[in-house]
């Protein structure tokens, strides 16, 4: 699987909320995940995810959305690691 350079996520909590709430993500969720990025960047990101979806023989429910699990794989976001980090932040009282 090809990993791509993506912007930094806006927050761990936000990344986990999007992951668990949305089986597929579109432009709105990608902007929430990475902040204010251009529509050109979003299109490039989604193309990489669609390519990986094709490789894994996954289809999308919508024409403008991509599979969230595969998107996070392509983005290099490890859910287990994010959950561990969030628990540590909560333990230290550093969450909002």
C-alpha cells in the first residue's frame, strides 16, 4: 500500500470521532480531520484512497465518499496508537 504525505490531523479526539462515526468520509470529514485544506488536495487524497480501495476490492456507497478504514490506512493513522495516546492525555488531564 502506498502511503502519502498528508497534513497533520487537527486533534486525536477529532480523528477518532470521525473514524468511529463515519463508515465513509467525504470532503467535509476530510476538512474536519486535517483542517482547512484545498479542494485540490482533497481530490488527490481521495484518489489515493480510491486506488487502495480498488486494490482491496472495496466499493464505496457514494460517489463522493471513500471507505474510512482504508482512508486512515492510506493516511498512516493507526487507530490503536491514537486511542492509546488519547487515554494517556485523559490520564494526565490534558484533554479538552
